[in-house]
C-alpha cells in the first residue's frame, strides 16, 4: 500500500499527515453555541488537522448510543460545552464527560472545557482543566471569546499533532532502538 502512495505523495510528507478527531459534547439546549464552535477550527480543516463530530452527524436508523461511544473513543480531543444544561444532562455529564475525563487522565485524549453559559461548576472535576475562554461567554456570537477559543484550539492541535508524530516515529523504530531491550 505504501508503494502505491509513494507515487502520489512524497513519503516524507505523507508520513507525518495525522488528522485529528474532535468530539463535541453539548446539551441540545446549547445548540447555537455548538454550531458556532464548529466554525472555530475550520482554518485547520483544509490542512487535514481536525475532523469534527457531534451527534448531528448521526444518520437516520443508526444505533445512536453505540455510534456516540465509538466516536468518543476515537477522538483525540473532546470539547465540552459547559452550561447548567450540560451539567444537568444525565447523558452529557455522567456518560460522555465521565468517559472523556477517564481517557484524559490516562493521557489518551485532551478534554477542553468551553465555558459558554455561566453556571456553578467550581467543584466539578472538569473545572480543574484549563478552559476556554478565560471568562464566560456573553452569547453565541461573542466574537472575542470565539477568537480566544480559536487560538487555544490551534495550540492544542499543534501539540496533539506533535505527540502523534512522536508516537508514530516510536512505533516505526526497530524494537531494540526504543530502549525496550
């Protein structure tokens, strides 16, 4: 397969092309914020850096719960749109966020809390993670907040890309050269 692709793209370029997957966890009450978030990483999308997924991507007839858990498991980063409705949602808070935080603690995912609507979250585990923006958003069209979020997301994308490249190089190393001997 690699030989077939070598004629299409230079192997050195193809070798480090690692698209990232992002999962958006949100309450349906916060749909305008979720739709606005989808435009934030878009400058990176043409560069194959991030693929966004939310439950709006589900096809009619798909087993929604299985698909959500699969997409969450496959994601490199998880955006959690924090609001009182998100916290009150059994599925968002207890299922999606709980699974995302467990993977985050293991270093498998980057969970990014997005502070969209002010609520009491100070004692929640997710509040211990660096969130975006620094202040709660004024509304879904808060351009200053979305700009701050875009900058933070881009930094996260760059860090995750580097980590994926490093992990790929380590997998490609001969067994004895990894320090595993």
